[in-house]
């Protein structure tokens, strides 16, 4: 009987050990709207330098579109990962309401920030 209890405990631990490591929090959605992306400027120019072609629109559900096409994203907790379409592989961190910051391949926050500017333009 003791052996079966030990085996059951080991099996339970094995299941816990194989749980997804990437599960960071509840699934949620970004606010619908147009997002403009920019890099910080400097004291000799404007505070933000908009990056042509980096903007996108959250169109509903977990969908987005850019000038190059549309795709989907996954938001777990504050981590946003673009899973399909032209931004596939891009990762961002939600900083606050309508503000995202790009996450580099090394897991560190990058310089690019994207903020919601208003409703989706049709």
C-alpha cells in the first residue's frame, strides 16, 4: 500500500513538473484601436521619433492588422506575443493602459514603445 502511495506522489509531481513554463498569467486582450510606435528622441530634437511601418491596429478579439497584412496575438498577463502575420515573433510588455514596450530576444525591454492613439480607422 505504501508503494502505491509513493508512486502516486511521484506521478503527481511529474505532472506538475511538465506544466507549461510560459504560462505567465490570465489570457486577456489589448484595447481596440490604432497604435503608433516610436523610439525616444534626444534633447536636440523631438521627444519621440515615430517609426514608419511599425504601427498596427488591434481590430478585435486577438487580431491585429498592419500595412503589410493581418495576424493574431496572444496576451498572457502583461506579455504580448504576436503569433501570426507580419509581426510574428514580436514580443511586447504592457506597461500601462495603451502603452507597450518591445521585448528583445534576450528578454530585456527594448527602446521601441507603442501607444494607442485612438479608435480603429476604417
